[in-house]
């Protein structure tokens, strides 16, 4: 059996930090992405992360809680859209 690769965004946050040890105990190969991994609302950065991680499964836990409407939109909606598009491009036909 092949070890599954898992991408976790928001790995430095509350939920990500709790999820990582559970995944590792199951023997999964985990790519933990946090703010240092790049601005995931940028489509190019999201694509680079997905290309590096080549995930079989993704837990998208990244987001923001503070800032004005533009910042919250970028950190929550923009990140989700860019990451989703990068994952769709990486897995055509899935």
C-alpha cells in the first residue's frame, strides 16, 4: 500500500496543530503549510505548494480572523479559491 500524502494548510493554527499529530500517527506523509509557505491567495503560490505537496488529501484550515473586509476576503475566500483552483489543475478529471 502506498503511503498517502496529505496537505494541511493553516498548520500553525489551533486546528492544524491538533490535526498534525493525528495524521502522523497514522503513518501519513504530511506537508504542513503555514504563513511562511507563501501567500496562498496568490494563484502562483498556491500552485507551487500543490506541486510540491502532490496531495492525495487536503485539509484547508488556513484563514484569517482580523482585518478589514478586503483582508478578510483575501485571507478566507481568496485563499480557498486559489487553493481549490490549484488542486483542480493538479488533478484533472478527478
